[in-house]
């Protein structure tokens, strides 16, 4: 599932770049290029669409397990092999404990 995640983030980045360029492009109309004003609108709309698709794909693909070890543990009813917990200390404080 992570195979979809990274291209999705690339799509989202491309969409944001399109939005940014589309917002800056109308400044060219001030310097005499009137066609850049129309192009800016399309770049912003296209950037919103592409960025939205990228974010949705990223959210969907990130909810799947991407490791064979995670899939094996899920099928056996076991939890992940790596755990991080806060545990009490002898003096009454808290400590961060790692288990592998």
C-alpha cells in the first residue's frame, strides 16, 4: 500500500505547486501579459483538483498494512513487535520504555 502513498504525496506536492504558481501568474498581467491572468485561474483550479486527489490517495493508502511482518502478526492476533510505553519508576516518576 505504501507503493501508492509516495506517488500520492507527489501528486499533492504538484497540486500545491500549481496553486502557488497559479496565484503568482496573474502578476504577469500587470507587466503587459494579459493571457497569464486567464492561465492563473486554470492553474489554481487544476492544482486544487490534483492536490485533493493526491491527499485522498495518501489517506487511503496509509490505512493499509505495508509490511509482511505486520500482516503476519495481524493474522495471528499478535500486536506489533515494537512497543513504546510509559512505565512508573521506583521513585514515583515516569520512564519511556522501548520493547523490541
